[in-house]
C-alpha cells in the first residue's frame, strides 16, 4: 500500500471523527505531508519545498502561503522543532517520526469496496487484459479520488524550473515515491468507471468515496479554515460565469454536469449571490455551439454532442440555445450584464487598455483569437467591476469570474500579482469551479457530502468522455483494411452506447487499437447497441408482463369483490323482499280485516232491511183483506204513498226495459262507501284499487289483483 493510500485512509478516519459543526479540519490533513517531511528530516523547514512536494506527490494546487499557514500546526503536532538562529530570527527543524497506522474500521470498508473493484475490472473489457493486484487497485482508487483535478507533469516541471531549486531540494523531490507521475490513462478511466458504477449500484459506499474525494478539495481552501468560519447569510457577490459552465447550467452538457453546477449556483443564490454572464460570453456560447452543429455528425465531439447522443438533451434545444443564448440564460436565472471594454471609463484605471493588450499577448493556452479575446476581456471586466475592492474572502470581493480552465486561473493570478494589481493574500478575479464548489460547500451549509459527491460524479464524467483519438484510430484502421465496414462504424458512433463500449474496450487509449482488433471493436460496438436494445426490450417486456399481471390480479380482485358485493346485495335484497312480503302480508291482512268488518256491518243492515220489507208486505196483505190499517193516516198517506210510488217506478222502468235498483244495489253502494272510509281512516286506501274490489249483495270479496 503506497504512502498516498495509507495517509488518505488515516485522514479519512480523522475527518470521520469530527463532530458536525466542527470546522477546523487542518490537523486531520497533516498526515498527508509526512512523505515530504520524512525526506526533509534533520533539515531546516522550507515551506516552499513542502508546497512543491505536495504538488508533485498529490497534484494538489498547494501554495507556499498554505504551507506557511500550516507551520504552527506542524509544530504543535511534533513534526517541527523551533530553534533560533541569528538573533531573534525563528527557524524550524524537521523531526519526523513515522505514523503509518491505518484505522481498522476504514480499512475494512475499503477492502469491501476493493472486492467490488477487483470483480468489476475484468468485466469492463474483454479485449484488453487489465490485471492489477488488490494493492494496486487500492492505490489507483485512492489516488484517483484524492487528486481528481490534478496538475499535469508539464505544469509541475515548469514550476520547478522557475523556482531554480538547489541540488539538495531537487534530490528531496526526486526521492518522493510517487515520482510525480499522474495515474496512467487506463487506470484513471477504470477508476472513473468503477466510481460511476458504485454510485449507481451501492448507495452505502458513495459517502465514503465522496469523503475521500473531499480531502483534495479541503487543502485548496486552507485559508477558509484559518479564518473563523460562519455560515454566510446575506452577501453581495456577483458571479460571472464562463461559457462552458453556462452550458453546463443550461443542461447542454448532460445531466451529471448540470446537477453539479446547479447545486453550486443554487446554494450561492440562496445567500444573495447574483449570477451573470458577459455579452462576450454569450457570443462564445453561440460560436461554439454553431461550430459543433456545423460539423458532420460522425466527427462532432464534446460534452454537448455526447449529451445529444445520450438523449439527455435534444438537438432542437441546443439549436435554440445557439440561436439566442441570452434568452436561454435569462430563463434559467442567469442575467446577461450589458457591459464591454468601452463602457464605464471611470473603472478603466483598475485594469487599463494597455494591461488588457499585455495580458492578451500572454495567453498561450489557446490558439484562436476569439477565445483569447474572451479570456482577456473577462479578466479586464471583472477587475474593473471590482473597482479595487479586493479581499482575502471570496464573498467580499464584489465580483468574481468562475471558469473550469486551470490555465486561465493560474496565469491570470500570476499576471495580476506581477503587475501589483493584487496582493498574495487576496482572492483572484478568476477562480476555478472546483474552488468555488468547495467554498460553497463549506460556507453555505450544504451538508457534509453534497458538493463533494457532485464534484466526484462530474469529474468521473469528464474522465469518461470518449477521446477523439480513440474514435479516429478505429476509423483509420477500418478504412485501411475493411473499408466496407467504415460506414457502419460511422453510424454506430452516433449512438452513445456504442461509444461507451468502445471506450470501455480500449480504456480510452488509442494506442491499443490495431488492425487486428479493429473489427472486434466494431463488433463490440454493434453488440453494445444490440445488448442495450435487448435489455430495453426485455425490461419493457417484463414491465408489460408485470403490468398485465397487476391488471389481471386487480381485475380478479375486482371480480371477487363484485361477487362478494353481489352476494351481499342479494342477501340484502332477499331480506328486503322478505321484509316487504311480511309488510305486504300484514297490510293485506289488515285490509281483509277491514273488508270483513264492513261486510259484517252491511250484513246486519241487509237483515234489518229485509225484515222491514217483509213486515210492510205482511201489513199490506192484511190490510188488503181486512182493511184494518185503512183508518190509520200514517199507513194510508205514508206507507201507501211510498208503495204506490215504488210500484209506479217499477212500472216505468219495466216499460223502458231498464235495470231496476233495489235493496241489493243499495247495499253494494253503501258497502263500497263504508269500505273506502274505513280504509282511509286506517291509512290503507292507497294500497287497494277499489275499482277491482268485488261487492255482491253488500258482501266484499277482495282478490289478489285488487292489491297494489
């Protein structure tokens, strides 16, 4: 296990022990400096040499100022011994004692992750024989995490040459075991793919990787730990955004980079920061997008093209942004600040036109004139807008320009320092996204892992971008030896799945492409598309089957419920019918009782009437033969008159051949009236149709049809 790995795990364990809200983590970072201190053992401590050693060993942006800040901590930790030389001048002697122990807890966790890494690496490529031991895989992963945004060797060599180190200093640097070499491309690619895999498959391991990745970030903002740190509440800072970051924010570079940038920008906006772009940045966005869209699709490259292939952004959206970047940015919440080099002449003294031309001529990291003008203009405008209000606290500088170009950051600061536009302790006008992300993480209360995790995924995504050299190498081999398949290759590189398989098979290294394996790479790309389509089809089929199963189960459950409901309803209906029948039977019984009672009454009346008629008839016969009743006036005038009238009525009705009402008719009429009144009094009249009630001689007979 290398010194980087051992010390990274020790620092991780120390950071893990910090309590929430405990901001001073510098003491936990001290083990990282042990390899350099070990080489300096017994010599006077030189902060400049420590800074160079850290930059060589870890590729961190570590300055002499940071080394000076750490000196008291190294003294307290026992790495240095204070001595006095030449009167009151204080110097420090390095006294190093090895402390290589690793916490068992984190060691077990890392071993578990390396188990996954060991099984993952052979699966990624079946073309290359990527074989690393467990210790090598551990070192690769840890070094990748703690040095995600490393300097390149050329930059470090130039820095060493500029400082003109003596023989002893050069010897110390040469003895550092990592030798200053960054991870080889294939190891970086493999580590990035594994981290991406872990973030998708093992959520429990993500905080561990993010914490390790944050170690390198922490060293770059040492000043924020030295000053008392409070969560920012309300600041007045305007952040001017570079073109690539603006495209990330708009989503033109893909989902991962968009989320990474938006987390940073959203957190800054919450504490009052304003986000702007300069008009010249809008012009650069337009030119870059139009230049990419103007190329034939097989030779397009860059984050936006990859995002289109992955269907993370539509071509129509990119075209809309290219046609009007200002409108797209303002809709997303970034204002275009209407300013150019000719405006605000009162601020020109803070960065003169002569200084603009001088800085423009010093730009060597890009050849085209337009990007050089953009970078020079961005620095000039930001320095002018600051109006000399420079500060060591980034939130009190008024204006900053954030970029992802480390050369722009480094050379702009160098220029401002050399021309005395800034002091060493003051923040540069141009800062790297990485530094802004870390400061935002520390100073806006985003939580312990959120920013590092976003940085981790974004850094992996950049490492995993398919290199044009790999694509071109395969195209050349196919055109030279199997030209008939070159057209198929051009079609396949329009699919992000094929491109990802190409990068996986070659580990993004064009040197492994040969005439012998070019066709195998083409076949792997073809299979990637087929496998992906097959996987998508199988997933859709499984989803469809699962959906049909759920529908079937839901319908079965619904049918069972309907049957249960129907049975319940039938039971309720039967009960209701029985209750209704019982009520009806009771009601009919009551009606029949009323009818029987009425019939009984009419029978009595019939008996009385019949008896009266018989008596009158007997009296009439007796009077006819004896004349006994003639003297009685009531007989002659009353009964006799009635009998005469009755006889006359019957004679007339006989002559007319009409029916003659008698006692039976009278009884029937009376019976019907009496029945209706009694049913009404009993509130039963509505349940009987009286027209269907049969009445004969006053006797009532109610059939079933008479009931309602």
